[in-house]
C-alpha cells in the first residue's frame, strides 16, 4: 500500500526543483486541478519565502471556498491510560510507572457533564491499548454512557473514537454504538522508523496497524480519520505516504479519509524529545497543513491543543477545519483540572477555555461550529464526499454552523455575547444566496429563541 521506494524516488527526483517547477504545481492547485504525486513532492521541496507565501495564499483561498469561515470545535476525553505497548514517544508506555486508571461509568458521566458545561457537543474518545483492562466492551459501554449523559441543554451529539487497531468484530461493536469518525494515527508510515519507535506490544505490528481502516470499513464504519505524528520521521515522506494511503482507500472503497490529523511530537513522561531527529519546525508545519489542504481539499484537517494559540491562529487560515478546545489529555483530566492536579499523556500548549477560544475565533471573523448534522442525517462516507465535492454541502453547513452558534450563545453566553452573535448572524445571512435557505434559517433561529434546541 505504501511503496517506500516510490516515495524515495519522488523525493529524489524533486530534490533540485526549479522555481518554474514550483510555479507549475502551484498553478495547478490554483486552477483547482487534482495534484499528482510529483506535484505534491515538488511543493514539499519549497523553501523560499516567496513560494511559501504563494502556497499559503492558495491554501487560504481553497479553505475559504470550501469551508467558508466555519471551524468545528470538539474536545478529547481520555477514558483509560492502561497500555501494554512500548512506544518510545508516548507518556502511556508500559515502562512508565504510575498509578494507571480507567474511569467508571459514574466518572465518565462526571467528565461529560464538565464538558457539557463548557458547551461541547462533539467528543473524541481516547484510550491506551490494553485488551484486558480496556476491552472493546469497556469502550462501547463508555460510549453509551457518554451519549446518555444529559445536562439542562442536552447531550453530546457525536462521539469520535481513537482506539488502537483492532478486529472487524470489534469495529462492528464500535459502529453499533453510533460513533462518528474512527480515528487512528499511523504515527509514521516509514516502516523501519515505525518498528524502531514501537518497541513491543500489539502496536509494534506495522502491517496490522496500517490495514486497520480496511477492517474498520469492512465492519461498516463509514468515516475514518488518519494522522501522522510529525516528528518521528521525514515529514516529506509522511505527507506523500498519507496521500498514497488516502488514494488506496478511495480506489478500494470509493472514499478516502474523512479527516486528517496533524499532531506534532511533544514532550512526554519518560521520553527525551531531543532524541528524535526529525522534529518539524514551525515553518515546515505550516507548509504541511497548506499542502494537505491543496492535495485533498475536501478532507477535514484536525488540529489539537498541542499547538500554541499563535500557531493555531495562523494554520486555521491555511486549511484547518476542526480544532479541539479546553482539552485535558489525562484520564479524569477535566475533574482533576478543576481540582488542580492531573497526569497527561503529553503536554498541551493552548490552555485557553473553550469560551475564550470561541471569542477569539469570532474576533478573527471565523464561525465556531458544533454542528453534527451530516452524521446524524446519514451524510457519511461516500455520500458526504459526493455532496462536498458537488459544492451542495455549502447549503447546509453554513446555516447549520450558525444555528449551533446561536444555540451556544443562548445556552452559555451572557447578553453581551448574544448580541455579538446576533450581529454576526445578521451579517452572514446577507451572504446566503438562496431565499428558501435564508428563510428556513431565520425561522429556526426564531424557534431557538423560543426555547427549541438541536435544530438543523
Ligand atoms: N492507543 C491508541 C492507538 O494506539 O492508536 C491511540 C490513542 S493515543 C491516546 C492518541 C495519540 O496521541 C497517538 O496516536 C499519538 O499519535 C499521540 N501521542 C502520543 N504521544 C505523543 C507525544 N509525545 N506528543 C504528541 N502526541 C503524542
């Protein structure tokens, strides 16, 4: 699936790219043509400021054209830090001595209530890998518990799941709980590096990990989300490999990744970040996000709080479509944060509360969105991609994002914030071309003001 020599060759062939080569590949992106592997390799070789600027500008235009001002918000929820793997980069590696734990149903519901109190509607469930202490039944029961936790404003409407590669049977059980996207990071596509950093445990099996999405899709999971842990190996190799993996799934199943995550390696317990020779610089990171945006315009790109406020602000412009906010990366972390304690899987950089993140997004002319409509209307997998590619999705995404923002303002905002959102909606409604959609939105917003919720 990932032909290493093919990638090495692409990178070798493009190692001396000329300005003209770069311009041609950028022009293709500008004309909204599909980029070849060679184009992507050419863009990965960009070093000069002037070319980078042009790359960022095109990425920004594509982002704007396809996603408008919308940014989807979610939070991770760590359920268990038991782990049988030995991954050199991870704070949960089995050699690390600390009191491992997993949340009980009551504790899960306590964490969810804290997340709901912040206004969250979308979660990403995270666990370490331990078939005994954290079985698939534990995970599925936990997901049910999450969906069943209500506060006065409703419940969590979409649970995405990031659990270790598993069997078709287990993926089927996961699917039956009504998950959104199944997320799994390949960490590195470079097999020798993969084998070096995954010292032991089930995760050490490169082929099993790489084929996880085949099994997830075979089990009926429509949306799969990939990722690379940038910093383990050469980012140029990784971006090309991600694209090959995506194309493989497109050919095999008619639809590629629903999302791509771009985590960068951070300090963690029991690892020395200086011992990793492929750390990605800020400039390289921005380039990665922009190139992914050009190469797969309709695939969501997810950014976590591993990145600083400043970096997040910048790459949101170049292509990010989903961000986490107010995250804790430890089991029971939301409660512990309230109590001022906690053990994280890795360090985070953006420590702001969701409300601050939302205010900041609005100040920068973005529309924070808690929308979950596509998944709940069955617009998943190839159905979602077909709609996205036809541009028709615009008719639903924009208005739905505004509705979830209105709902957030009514339930979690003060009068001043509600006025800001009302003004914003008045401004945005003018840009909606279709009268019927405009009227429907106005009608639903009015209904929400009268007390109805969860409209889309
Ligand atoms: N156990 C699941 C698996 O095996 O895929 C994954 C869940 S783990 C909680 C989520 C992700 O955190 C990992 O896939 C890895 O990419 C990321 N991660 C681990 N250590 C990290 C570090 N030091 N810095 C940044 N991200 C890290």
